[in-house]
């Protein structure tokens, strides 16, 4: 029997190599933003906060996942969802420019990408055609930037976070600002500005926001995650998290 041990070990190793990647724990990645996934304080042991990261962490807990979430800058996180097998990334807004790049695994939120300006500004933001004439702030690599590109807006100013757009708009360095409505509200709060200082204009697109993965990850393997979100909606956890972050679902 001892002579069989080397062969047994070799067979087990070969079997492990043939197991699908999904059998290992999924890698969870948060796209760092000023609202949806927020880094913990430096030198702390806290986990990332933000609505999308908290929703992902709670789903992970319910399916028996460790819940470890790695934060990366937006562009890198989005690329990891395309290129890294066995990786889930949140939040990813489902827009036409991204449709074929990802497997859209779990819809976690819904929002509107809208153009806003200062309440007292003499600026027309009632239509896409009117907005094309304006200096427009968007987040670099974000869904707003992709929507602005698709709409042929040519006076676009790119920033890393929407908090910067809030400050730039308040002092007149841009004419208008395109982002998700809830991202706008959060950025206004973070910048110490009031939401009622803004005027809403054209809705560029209503979108669903997902946990997304590379196309090879079979959606059937995510059934437990979708069931966990359904349970969170039934038991009030989902609504509690929305209230915690003052999230406004589109009407």
C-alpha cells in the first residue's frame, strides 16, 4: 500500500487541476468610487464601505463566502471583470458600450444617469442637443464618460471622482455635470453642498447596476448569490442599506 501513495497523490493533483475555476472561492473586487465602494481609513482593519460593496459583502456572507473585497481604481476594476476568470466586480452599470464585455450576473441597483447644473445657472440642459454645447464634467472611465462619448459630447472634462465635479460645478468651472443621480447626491454631500442647489435636466439613460464578471463564468453558478439578494429584499436588509446611504430609486 505505501507504494501506491505517490500515484495517489499524483492522481489527486491531476484531479484538482481539472476542477472548474468556479469551484474555488470567487474573487470579489470593488470599483473604488466616492459612493458605491469606499476605501477604509488608512491603517485600519475595516472593510470597504459604500452601498455596492456592502450589498456584495452581505450576499457573500449568506452564501458562505469569506466576504473579502479588494478595491481597485475604476478602470482597473472594470478591466479585471473582463479579463480575470472567477472574479466578480461591483458596481458595473449596464450600458450598450459594455454589453458584450461582461457576464451580467446579479442586478443590485437601478439608477438614472442625468445631467445637472446649478439651480440659478442660465444653462439649457433640457435635451441632449443642448448639452452638446456645454462644458460637461464626467468621471474618467465611468459609465457617464461612455454615455457622453456615445452622445458625441465634445466638451468633456474628465475627473477621478464625482466629488471634484460637485466642487467644479459650484464655482462655475464646468457648465453641467453628467453622472448617476445617486452619485451626484452623494458627491454634493461629500463636498458640503446642498442637493437643492442643483437643477436636473435630461435623463441620458436609466440603467441597472450589476455584479459583473468575465463572460466565461456560468450564470448558473451564481444562483445562490441571486437567491441571497432576494432574501435580503424579503427580510428588509436591502431597504435598510438603501436608507443608510440615502439612496433614491428611480420612480
